[in-house]
C-alpha cells in the first residue's frame, strides 16, 4: 500500500501525536487525529496548534488545507492506529496506564483484520502485552498478534491485528526534525508485527530502524531517559558539593570536560519535562530492589529546587521587603512547556513561604499559570523585573536572557542556576 492509500488514526494530539499526525499528512497519508479535549480537536480542524513547537503550525495548516489531516473526538476505521497518549505517574510514582487503556478501548470497535496498532507512548515494560491482552478481551472475534496459544493456522496470518511498540525519542524544540531523522527502535509483540511496523515507519523516517521485541523496546526508551537523568543528577550533586567547598562548578565542569573520556552535563535548578522526570520511576517501580542508582538520581534531581529555594530565602532574609525577580518558568530553554518545571516549583514555594515580592518573567508565555497568579506572583517584562529586584534568580537559560548585561545586575544579588551568565 502507498501512503496515499493508507488511513492512519493517531490517538492523542499532544506533544508527540500532533507533530506525528502533521508529518504523516504531509507525507500523503490520510490522517485522523483523535483527542478527548474538544478545544484541541476544534483548533486542529481550524489548522492551528495548541502548543508552541517550531514550524508545527505551518505543518498542521498544510495538512488540514490539503484535506489529509482532520481531528475528531472519536476514532474511526483505519489501517494503522498510533497511540500517543500520556503515561503519567500517580501516587508513589506508580505508572498510571489509564490513558493507554482508554485509548485501547476507543480503537477496539474499529479494528479490522490486518490492522496495525502502534503504541508510541513511553511505557513501563509489559504495557504492549497489556494492550494486546485488552484487545483480545474486547475483540474475541479477531486474532490479535502475540498470543502463544493461537492455532498455527491463524498465528502470523495476514488477517491478524499486528501490535508493536515504537517509542518516540524526539526532543521538544526539535520535534519535527527528530521525528524524521532519529533512529527508531521497533518492538513487535511478534516478528510479523515488528516487520509490518518497519514498513510503515520507512515511509517517513530517514533514520535507521532496528527491530526487537516489545519488552526490550519499552526498556530501551526508559533506559535512555534514565541515563540522562542519572548524568544530570551527577552534575547537580557536583554543584552542591562545589557550593559547599567554594568552587565554581561551571569552571570545574568545563575543565573536567577537557578529559577525552569525560562529558559532565550541566547542573540546573532541577529536572523537568514530562519524560526524564517521570520515566525512570517506571524502572524503579518494576524492579525496586535493583534500581538503586536510578532511584537516587531521581531523588537528587527532585531535591534540587529545594536547595535553590533555601539559598534564595537565605539571601532574602537580608532585606526588609525583598523583591525577587525569577527569570524563566519553562522546564528548559526556549520552549513554552511548563510540565514538571522546576522553575515553577521554585516560584510556587517562594510565594508559599512568603519569601518576598515575587516577579516572574517568561517571554514564552502571555499569562501566568493560575497556580502562580493565585499566589500573588506578578508577571512583568524583563526590564521591569531587573529594575525592581533586589535578588535576580535565573531559572531558565532562554536565549532572551543571554544578553542581560553586567550593568543591569549591578548591586543585586544574582543566583544563576544555569550558568548562563558565568562569562559576564
Ligand atoms: N537538563 C539539565 N542539565 C542538562 C541537560 C538537561 O538540567 O545538562 C534539564 C533540562 O533543563 C530539563 C530536563 O533536564 O529540565 C530535561 O531536558 P532534556 O533536554 O534533557 O530532555 P527532554 O525532557 O526535553 O527530552 C528527553 C529526551 N531524552 C534524552 O535526551 C535521552 C528526548 O530525546 C526524549 O524523546 C524525551 O525526553 C521524551 O519524550 O522521552
């Protein structure tokens, strides 16, 4: 089948689903994007986007105008179903698979023989098997791939529903480029499912494609993000040690990285986003007694915002009515994404603990999130924040803050959690 002959149903129009839907539509597939949020559906159908990602608006507009991309609250029959819904953690960092289960239930009535179901959501090991199990319960009339007791005459037959996990690996801020260029790992629930999924991705991915089983693919994605978390935790721990010993951590890391086999990452105010701060917990949850380093890294990174707050409060105690300018709220540089943002946590805690008048600057947002506005935090332009502040804390290394000059900070207490101004 050529892309032009194929219908793809993408369930979940978030940070992964919407760009994927847009890319597929521009590659000629007929795409139906599905979301439970009617505002997202309406916006997509108008050809606009509900979050900022470079060039995504253009891609979605082209897709909708060409008639190859539409959105709906409900799935419809298709050749390929992509599940790209959130997999958050709930109480005690346990994985919450309710969105994956709801998406599976929503597509089940529309399944037909030879359909392909791809789970793209980052998932704990065993989730793809669960999807297959739920589909078997919901559609006893169909042969769902991966069942050991399926009669050989039916197993691997062209009529079965194929199932695979193909974790997304794109970096927010570079999603459209990485969706196409990144190498992909495909974990089939059985070999025919992996091979069928490869054919599909080959139509729009220029990176290399590697096949494995579903459990390995699930673990692979978790291992990648946990690797980064552990390495950032190392940098964050070093920053605490250096503070204690009166050493400039940025200079230290720059020097250490001259070693040919050392590449220390950058410390910061903590780790945010909906991936690295969450996914390592899936590993901890599935093998708690083994995953000691991974758990410790999570704890080190989660504790970092508290250290920043403590240091700011100590500075603020020197003023009668301290004004604290907090530069940046996003979880990382040059995005508008606030999910799990350590900057938001720091500003919220400063407000809750009455540390002073809190001014927030976030060039990527038009208004403050209500959790901060309700606490009396004021959103102001950068120049006003710099004029009025006694203490300036840089929380996000947005490009917009790089040019803040030494003069603007003169006479103020400066806490640069990202090392952006270390050369200034
Ligand atoms: N951070 C630091 N120091 C660093 C690097 C990052 O403090 O040296 C912080 C960032 O400021 C941010 C957090 O870590 O708060 C995570 O940012 P990130 O840029 O490392 O990663 P994400 O969350 O934007 O995207 C990650 C990527 N995974 C890896 O790099 C292994 C991406 O490829 C994944 O697709 C994505 O998670 C995901 O969706 O899982």
